[in-house]
């Protein structure tokens, strides 16, 4: 019997379960490239149900009970007196989501004497100090690809939203009960013909390039690794050897790299000032890839045309976080990868990881970030380690 400590976001304020506006979601069996969506032995929820909040428990309550595991589910994750810290010393497995991350920095990992497996129900394990996890031989796994398309859709939406000036126009009719067309269109442009780039052409970056192509834009990308010629040709995207070169060549950039010590604060004032005036930045990767106050300053000065995305630091952000009120923002809470469609996949993938782990089977290679004291699987391809603590793992 194992103790599984799961940190999920709070239930909807109007109660659980919510009233759904649709009755079903499409069945997705495979990801681009052909690998299958999660294959647990079964699931105990209906696809499309809310499973990612506390009462949903990722649909794992019955499975845990049937298998004799103790499942502790909480949203209380901040500070030494939180439920999370209370149960952490006994936990064999910790599960948390990037949307409501249970930060696992060095201090907390020191307390987690029994911890063998940290699962990210979603994608992006920067809330775990990967260097420390390696030292302690803790396996870190995530549900790779489960929400990549969900995020790419959100990024595409945010690009259009910013370029077409959607939020201010929407506010004119809803909040202001107005109809001033000139005010609504004074910052509204067509995306057609613009230079649109991505920082990192991994699963999400490539999916976004593919989705942007029909808008008749000029596509660009920067990544540590160049795409194979066939993929590059299909996408019609120009490769840039450096992030600096990409940034000065585009009107819109969307960030899709992981947060590592290389990408931490990569987009700063100097880089923003090298962009064309009125450029747009979309960030659905991790907030700490950009310098918070440099974004605010560039929006206020007009150097940036807009900034949008769903990632903040820490999460949840303070009430007075400047991104809540900065001009021309299209920010949401961290939702892009937690649509009901995405939840279905990452809840099933979490169960697949748990089943394999407890049966002593090797996890899917693509799910592994850290194993056997080293980066492995997807972790070896997407993360770098320089022996320092992972940025973004303390929540401070
Ligand atoms: P992926 O592993 O498929 O791709 C990551 C890409 O980043 C790889 O191509 C890698 O070569 C590249 N990369 C790594 N370091 C780089 C650097 N220093 N400069 C440029 N490129 C670099 O990952 P993915 O599924 O596309 O996800 C990317 C990131 O998006 C995740 O790490 C996560 O932080 C974030 N994410 C956010 C959400 C959300 O809900 N907002 C959901 C999923 C993932």
C-alpha cells in the first residue's frame, strides 16, 4: 500500500460537479506522429467530466481504493502549515498540476523522505527541483503530449486576440454598453502577411506553426535543434540560429520552450527593445522565461503591442500582480492545458503512470523526465541541468 498525495486546484465556486455546456468530447486516439493517447487499464470517469479539481481527484478514487492505496487530495499547498507539507513526509508519490503547482524545491524534497515518484498531471515539471530529484533518485514523470494541442489552440487564439484587439472591443459592448467602432479598431490589425515566430518548435511549437500556416503569414522558429528538412518544408518555416535573430525578425512571437536555467529571464528589456515597435508576445510556456516588469514597462511605453498567455509566477499570483492590470494584455489564469478535453487525457495518463510504476513496469519513455538519478526520456531532450536548483521550483 502506498500513500499518494495529490494537489489539485479548488472546486468550482458554484459547487461540484459543474453544469456542463456539452454532453461529450471527441475521441482522440493518437497524437501527431502516431503515438497513442494514454492507455491505462481503464478509467472511472466519463471523458469530458471535470476531474482536475479536488472533488474530481483525477478520477482516481476508486482505482486507489481497489488497489489498497491511500489517496490524499488537497488544494492547500502553500506554507509550512499547509495540508501538503503535513502529508509530504509520508508520501510515496506526489501528483500535482502546473496549473496549481505544488512547488517541490530543495527544502520540501528534504522533508519528503519516502518520495519515490513525482507526477506532473500535465506537461512541464519545472515546479520540481529536477537537480535535487536526481540526487535523491526520485522519478519525475509527466503526461507528455496530453495537452500540447490544447495549448497550441490557446496560443493561436491569443495571437488573434491581441492582433485584432479583441479584449478592448469586447469590453466596449459588455462593460461599457458602448458602440464606438473607432475606439474598438484603433489598435486592430490583420494577421495576414505578418511575421510570426515561435521560440522552441517542440510538440506545442510545431502544432502552433501548423495552425498558423493557413493564415498566410511568414513563419519563423528558433530551437536548440533544427527541424528535419521535410518538416521544415511542410511548415514553410524559416529557422533562426539565435533567439536574438528570431526576435528582431518577427511581429508576433509565441514562447514554447521549457523553463530551464538557459531560458530563465531570456526575454528581457534588451531583447524586447530589439523587436519591431508594436510587436506581440504570447507566452503559454512559463512566466519566468520573461522578466515580469520588463513586459509591463514595454506595454506602457508602446514598445510592445500586446502580451498574452496563461502562465504566471508564482501560481496563483498575488492580487496586485501587475499583469492583471497592464495595458493591452490578453491574460487568463493557467487554463490552456486544462480544458476538459485535456483533463481527460492527463487524468488517464496519470493512471497509466501509476499502474506501470506499481507493477514495476518501465514507464513510457516519453513520460519520463528524471529517472535513475539523471534526466531521461523527454527530460533528456527538453531539459538541461547545470547542477543548480531548477528555476521556478520554490514558488517564491
Ligand atoms: P517539448 O518537450 O515537446 O518541446 C520543447 C522544445 O523546447 C524542444 O524542441 C527543445 O529542443 C526546446 N528547447 C529546450 N530548451 C531550449 C532553449 N534554451 N531554447 C530554445 N528551445 C529550447 O515540450 P512541449 O510539449 O512543446 O511543451 C513546452 C513547454 O510548454 C513545457 O515545458 C511547459 O513549460 C509548457 N506547457 C504549458 C502548458 C500550459 O498549460 N500553459 C501546458 C503544457 C506545456
